[in-house]
C-alpha cells in the first residue's frame, strides 16, 4: 500500500469513528431554594409555585423544634409524585455535620398523605429532581399545569391533640385547594368556580340545590 493510500485509509477511519452528534451540556443544578425554620408556624414552597420550577433542582428545608415539641408539616397544596424525601435528626448543620436518627422516606402525592409528623428536634425535607416529566399530579380538568408544593408547618406539644380540619387537594375532591387561615388557626377547602360544599364535592354534575345528580336510587352524589 502506498503512503497516499495509507493516509486515505486513516482519514476515512477517523471520519467513521467521529461522533455523529455533540453531547448535550449538563444543565446547572438549581439550589436557590429551601431554608431553615424555627417559628411556631409557617409555610414554604417550591420555586415559582404553582408554576414550573427549574430542574435539575436540589433543595433542603430544615425545621427545628425545642425539646418536648413535635413538628407537623401539612401537605395542603401538594402535587409532587417523586423527588421529595423526609428524615429526622437530633441536629442538622449541613450534609456532613448532623446526627441522623430515622429515614421517613418518600413524600408523594400518590400516597394520599395529609401530613408528616416528627417528635425529633429536626425534620429535614429534601427535594432532588432531575426531570419534570411525570413527576407532578395531573387531574382532568383543573390540575393540568400545577407543579411542586406549597405546604404549612407548625410546632406543637408532643401530646397535643391533633387538629381535625386537615385538608388537601385530594380531600377537596380535586375541585378546590386547601388553605390555612391567616393565623394558621384552621384549614379549609376553597372551591374552584362552580363548586361548593365543605369538600367542594358539589358542582355542575352533582348539585342537590338544583336537583342534579348522576347517582340513581336516591343515593347522595359527590363530584
């Protein structure tokens, strides 16, 4: 083989082995979120709630309570199906300086949870999500463009009687949102237009006031 032929073969081999596309640049991880809380009550949410938040994302929400107290996070407006986990700690400064006690696990809309409770000094919620697809609740026809969560918390006595007025998008029948009052004294469903009832269970296709029902045999309907 001549020198020219050898060079031609080398050039052709190099072209063959070249990648056919450029690698995508890794997106920067969004970390301007989270916080540390020790007030008796408050709230926190994902960035831009209820709109789309940046991904990939890494956030930490750290709630601290005095000895003898319990921490309760109420999942009032919670749409995430994946990415959020909870754990209990004796103390927590950062990822390398803390005393771990217990892993509570995944907090997901699919579990239909109303709250997360801890009797330890620190409750840590961590959001770690790389993609948005299929990780948020979707319900026809009113919850097709909601993302993340907006939740409240309070610090109570460990033996304090648990509040009975908890709500969430699930037990607001997907026809309303759960809100706390201004002073966090009570929680209730605020219904979307066209719906009413304590749990927003009445609406266009189930309205006792208008004698409209999809149920037969005199059964009580809910929408």
